[in-house]
């Protein structure tokens, strides 16, 4: 099982909790950690389940709810805001036919806000599946989203 | 563009060498400083860095040499070295530039510092959002180990050091040094009480040298060229160069390396080309979300630790965010405080509750239902947060509000209608 392999690789000590959770979540198409997985990690690392859960809920890249294969994050901080990030959210909501925070019914995309992703000199910026895209506008967004759809 | 404003010390290799090639870095003079340092004594290295007047570039501006001396003098082992690459302050992207373009310069700086303090184990904590930086640094570590600059018997000496990349997982608070340390230890990133400082009781409760990416990147130059060459750049109180991150409503945003002493106006107008379509500047935020907001009349202020401190301001980690006249001040403040509400770790009440209460008052100000009493309450909240928050996050969160209360006070009173004006 993938999760056990990752635990084995990092070692069964509490300080490896975060690398284990991050690496395992990254290899799941659903981008989240389930209750069973939390229980297993707690057992293997010999720590309480609530410690695993609180770590997941503390870090915004980790999730306890199923998400899409590709997570589309829109930066909402001031440098992007003053360069129209609000419109980028509207465009994405129309293109993906979901609201901010939701996942498309085919499980491909989740739309999220993110804190600053360090692309302020090419704002408004977004991050999809870990990749950064800057100077966004409606046309560029349409092309990028289409590329990810075609990957399916 | 005015080229006399630019001074390339840290960014000299950026865009010129392949960051994935250690040979490129060596051919550009890389790892010479390390070879020189290995022949120096620990005290000589620390004294050179002290004499350079290098101050921490992560925002606090604490003298790097003094921090190193503290770790050197402590009689406790093992000691750790940590590079803080958890750049998450909105408006900052200068560490990303160094991480992605010159990873070996960061490593060389870390190895020099670790050698001086006889440290055998180090971590580079990179925020999870910077996947490319994580890959680049992992490649650089592998290459440096193969060449004998890391691992056992560095440069043929008896000294050994291992450095590991640790990925964050999306938490701004982990840029705070103790929260970062807790995160490496496998916990939620929440700050610890200070003192003791990390130099005494840091990672795994052992003495720890923790510095920002840009700070470590300065060390190869200081060792190669000497402290005097470093203090020759900049001003009397602020030696060397600073990477500034220009963003917002400006034509040419980006990272610029400037000597200290350059004014904010020069950076915005001469390097950044000013505001698009000749719109007027409404305000400028310095340092990032936790930094002060100043009006256009103050743009001649110089990048200089003491000049800024005299005015009660700070440059933080170097962000300059330009906001033009189209924007309402309260929209911007709302975005800033929302950020802190989201990123507050929840450990202490002033920060957890304070940001939420400030947001409520800000929305009243936005929709015109605020009274003068609300403004008084906002001032009180700011003071409570600054004086009683557990860590720098809560202490700095109200900076934008406090500075706008000072420099844009009429906007606050204007928003209280005459009917609401009674206290």
C-alpha cells in the first residue's frame, strides 16, 4: 500500500508527520486525506489521531475533504487584487461552472483562494496543480483550463 | 532605466548561469568563499561578518554577526542551522528569485556559517507553494555533495555537514522562526515564548542559527571581498544591497537589487516606470501586508534602517506595493486584515479575535455605518494587539491600520456621517 511505503521511507517518528501527509496527498487524485488514512498514520507513528487531524487542518495545502484532481488557486492578496484578481475569480467560476471553494462534478477541478504565491510582479496570478501562471486574463485562462481538460 | 540605482551583488548570477549546473556557479567564482573560509578560524569568520554590519533580510533586521556569535558561544551540542525560505508575506518574491536562479549561493552562505559554528546538520524550510524552488535546491544539494562542498570532509577538511530541504504545507505563520522550528519538528506551526531565543534553545531544543535566504546569500561576498567592501555599499547604518519587490499598480514590477540609501520614489518611478496610464499614486505599502502604508508625500524616504526607524517605519523584507487612485482605502485594508484573519494560528486571543473584530469595524467603515466610537475602538484594538499578541504576526497585523489612521485620518472621519459622528 502506497501510504505504508511512504511512512516506511520517511521513518516512523512524529517529526516525519508533515512530509508523510504531504507526499501521500500529492499522489492521490482526490487531493485529500481520509479518516481511515488518518487512523493508519496515527497508529504507525504512534501518535494520537487528533494530532494528525489538527496538523492537516492547520496547513492549508492539506485537506480532509475530497477535492478535484487539479486545484485551481487564485491569489487574493493586495498586489493581485489591485490588478483585477476579482475578475479572474468570476471568469473561472463561469468557465468551470462552480463557485469558489467547490469542485466540478467530474472531480477534475477545485477552485480555491490562496494567500500570496510570490508572483506579484505578474499579477493577477494563479496556481494550478502546483504550477504558477501570471498576468492572467480571460483568454489565457480559457487556454490553460482547456489544456488541463485535454490531459484527461 | 537609471542604471546607477542598480547594484548587483546577490543577483549577479541571476539569469546568467544555469541554476541546475554547479559548474556554471563554480566558473562564475562560486565556492571560492567557502574554500577561503575553511582556512579561517571560527572567530575570524564571525568577526568578519560582524564587521560587515550585515542585518537580517527577513524583516527584523537583527545583526547577523551578533546572532552567529551567540550560537558560537553557547556550550551545547548538537547545533543546527536553518534557512528560512518560507517566503509568504504578500508582495514579496525576492527569495523565490534567489532560490530559483542561484541556489548554490544560498548553500555556500549556509555552509560558511555552519562551518564557523561547527554545525553538522541543517535544513532549508521552503514553503510548499514553491515547488520549483524545492526541486532546484534538492538538485543543488546533490551536486554540492558530489563535489565535496557538502557531506563528509568538506573541501578536504575534517568538517562535515548535511543539509536537507523541508517543505512547508501552506501556513504563513511558519515564516516566524519558532513556528518554523515547530513545523520541522512535525507539529502545527505555532510560535513559542521568547526568550529563550533559537540561538539558545531552537530546533529540537538545541542552539540554532536561523536566517533568511537573502541573508545567507550575502555571506559569500563578505568572505570573498571582505567586510570593508560590503560596508562601502549602502549607507552608514545600512550596509550592502537590498532586494526590493516592486508590485501593484506599477508599469515594470519585479525584483530590483539596489544599494541602501535609494528612495522609494526612485524605485517606483525610475526603476518601475511609474503608475500605468499616468494615474496618481494613492498610497504605498512597504514591506508587505504587515508593513506601513504611506502617502505619496512621503515617497522620498530612503531605504535605510535608521532613517525609517526614526519615522516609525520599516522596510520589512523589501516589498513595495503601489496602489493607485482608483482604489478605496478600506477595500485595501479589508484585504490585508482578511489575510491575517486567515493566517492567524489561533494560539493567542489578541490576534485570533483582534483580526476578526477589526474586520467588523472595517466593513462598517466601508458601508458608512461606523461611528467615531468605532474608530476609537479600532485604535484600542490596534494597541492591544501590538502590546499583547504572542508573536510578530499579531503584533504586526494592525500596522496598515495604524499607519493609515496616522497618514489618512481624514478618510476615517469622512466615513463617519454627521449623524454617526456623536461619540
